[in-house]
């Protein structure tokens, strides 16, 4: 399988975490890879099907990624697919960044929804980098070593997410 997941329990409600994750202006603050740069362009907060771009940098090469929200369940799940485009054509990409929020320690209501904020509790956040749909995955993901580097970077992202909801 071409995916890596990292999980962390964070003292916050699913709603508090989701509010941070669906704000693209906060993505660079959360990024544990050090690749996100500059300000996003596009809607905020993000919703199903929304398209936004982010400033990126790899090996001193700056570019913009184009992202589309492809999975969305309020206060539970958000995922976007990222692409490198040139003149409207998708050249590389297709990788997905996914955040799944699962209430633990009493944040689960009887209807299956989180308590909606303010009530405390803990949420397990599972962050996944999935390159199974990527165009040219061996060339643009595996050979540059992203699978090996992304696990630690994603753990740092979850640390920063925990700090963001505390602060």
C-alpha cells in the first residue's frame, strides 16, 4: 500500500481541531515538513470540493501546489488532493493529505457526533499521506524519499496541531 499514517491523541474536541484544519491560512504554521511557504489562495474555511493553492519549496525550488478537498465530513474528516499544474494541466501529483478525527475519553455523544466544542475531551487525530493515486508515484514520491521522511514530518505536524488548539 502506498500510504503512511501517524496518529496522536490531542486534548481538544473534534470541532476545535476541524476548525484549525479547514483554515488553509494555518497550514504553513502546522506543516512539519518545512515545505509550505507563503499565503494560500482560495476559500477559507474549506468545504467539500473547494480548490486552494499553497506556496511550496523543495530543494530551494519555489512553486505553488493546487489542492482540491476530496473528502469532507464535518468535524470528522478532511482530505485534499494536491497537484502540480502548468497552464491548467495536471502534470504531477494526486497525493492525498487526510485528517481523520475520532473522539475518545467522553467526547462522543449518543448520536455519534462530537460534543461540538467547549466540553473538553480528547480526540485521536490520524494524519495520512496517501500516494496510491499519484501520477508517476515511483518518480515523484518514492525515489526522492518522501515515504521515509513524511512519517516524522507528520508527527511534527500533529504536535503543532496540538499546540495550535491550546494556544
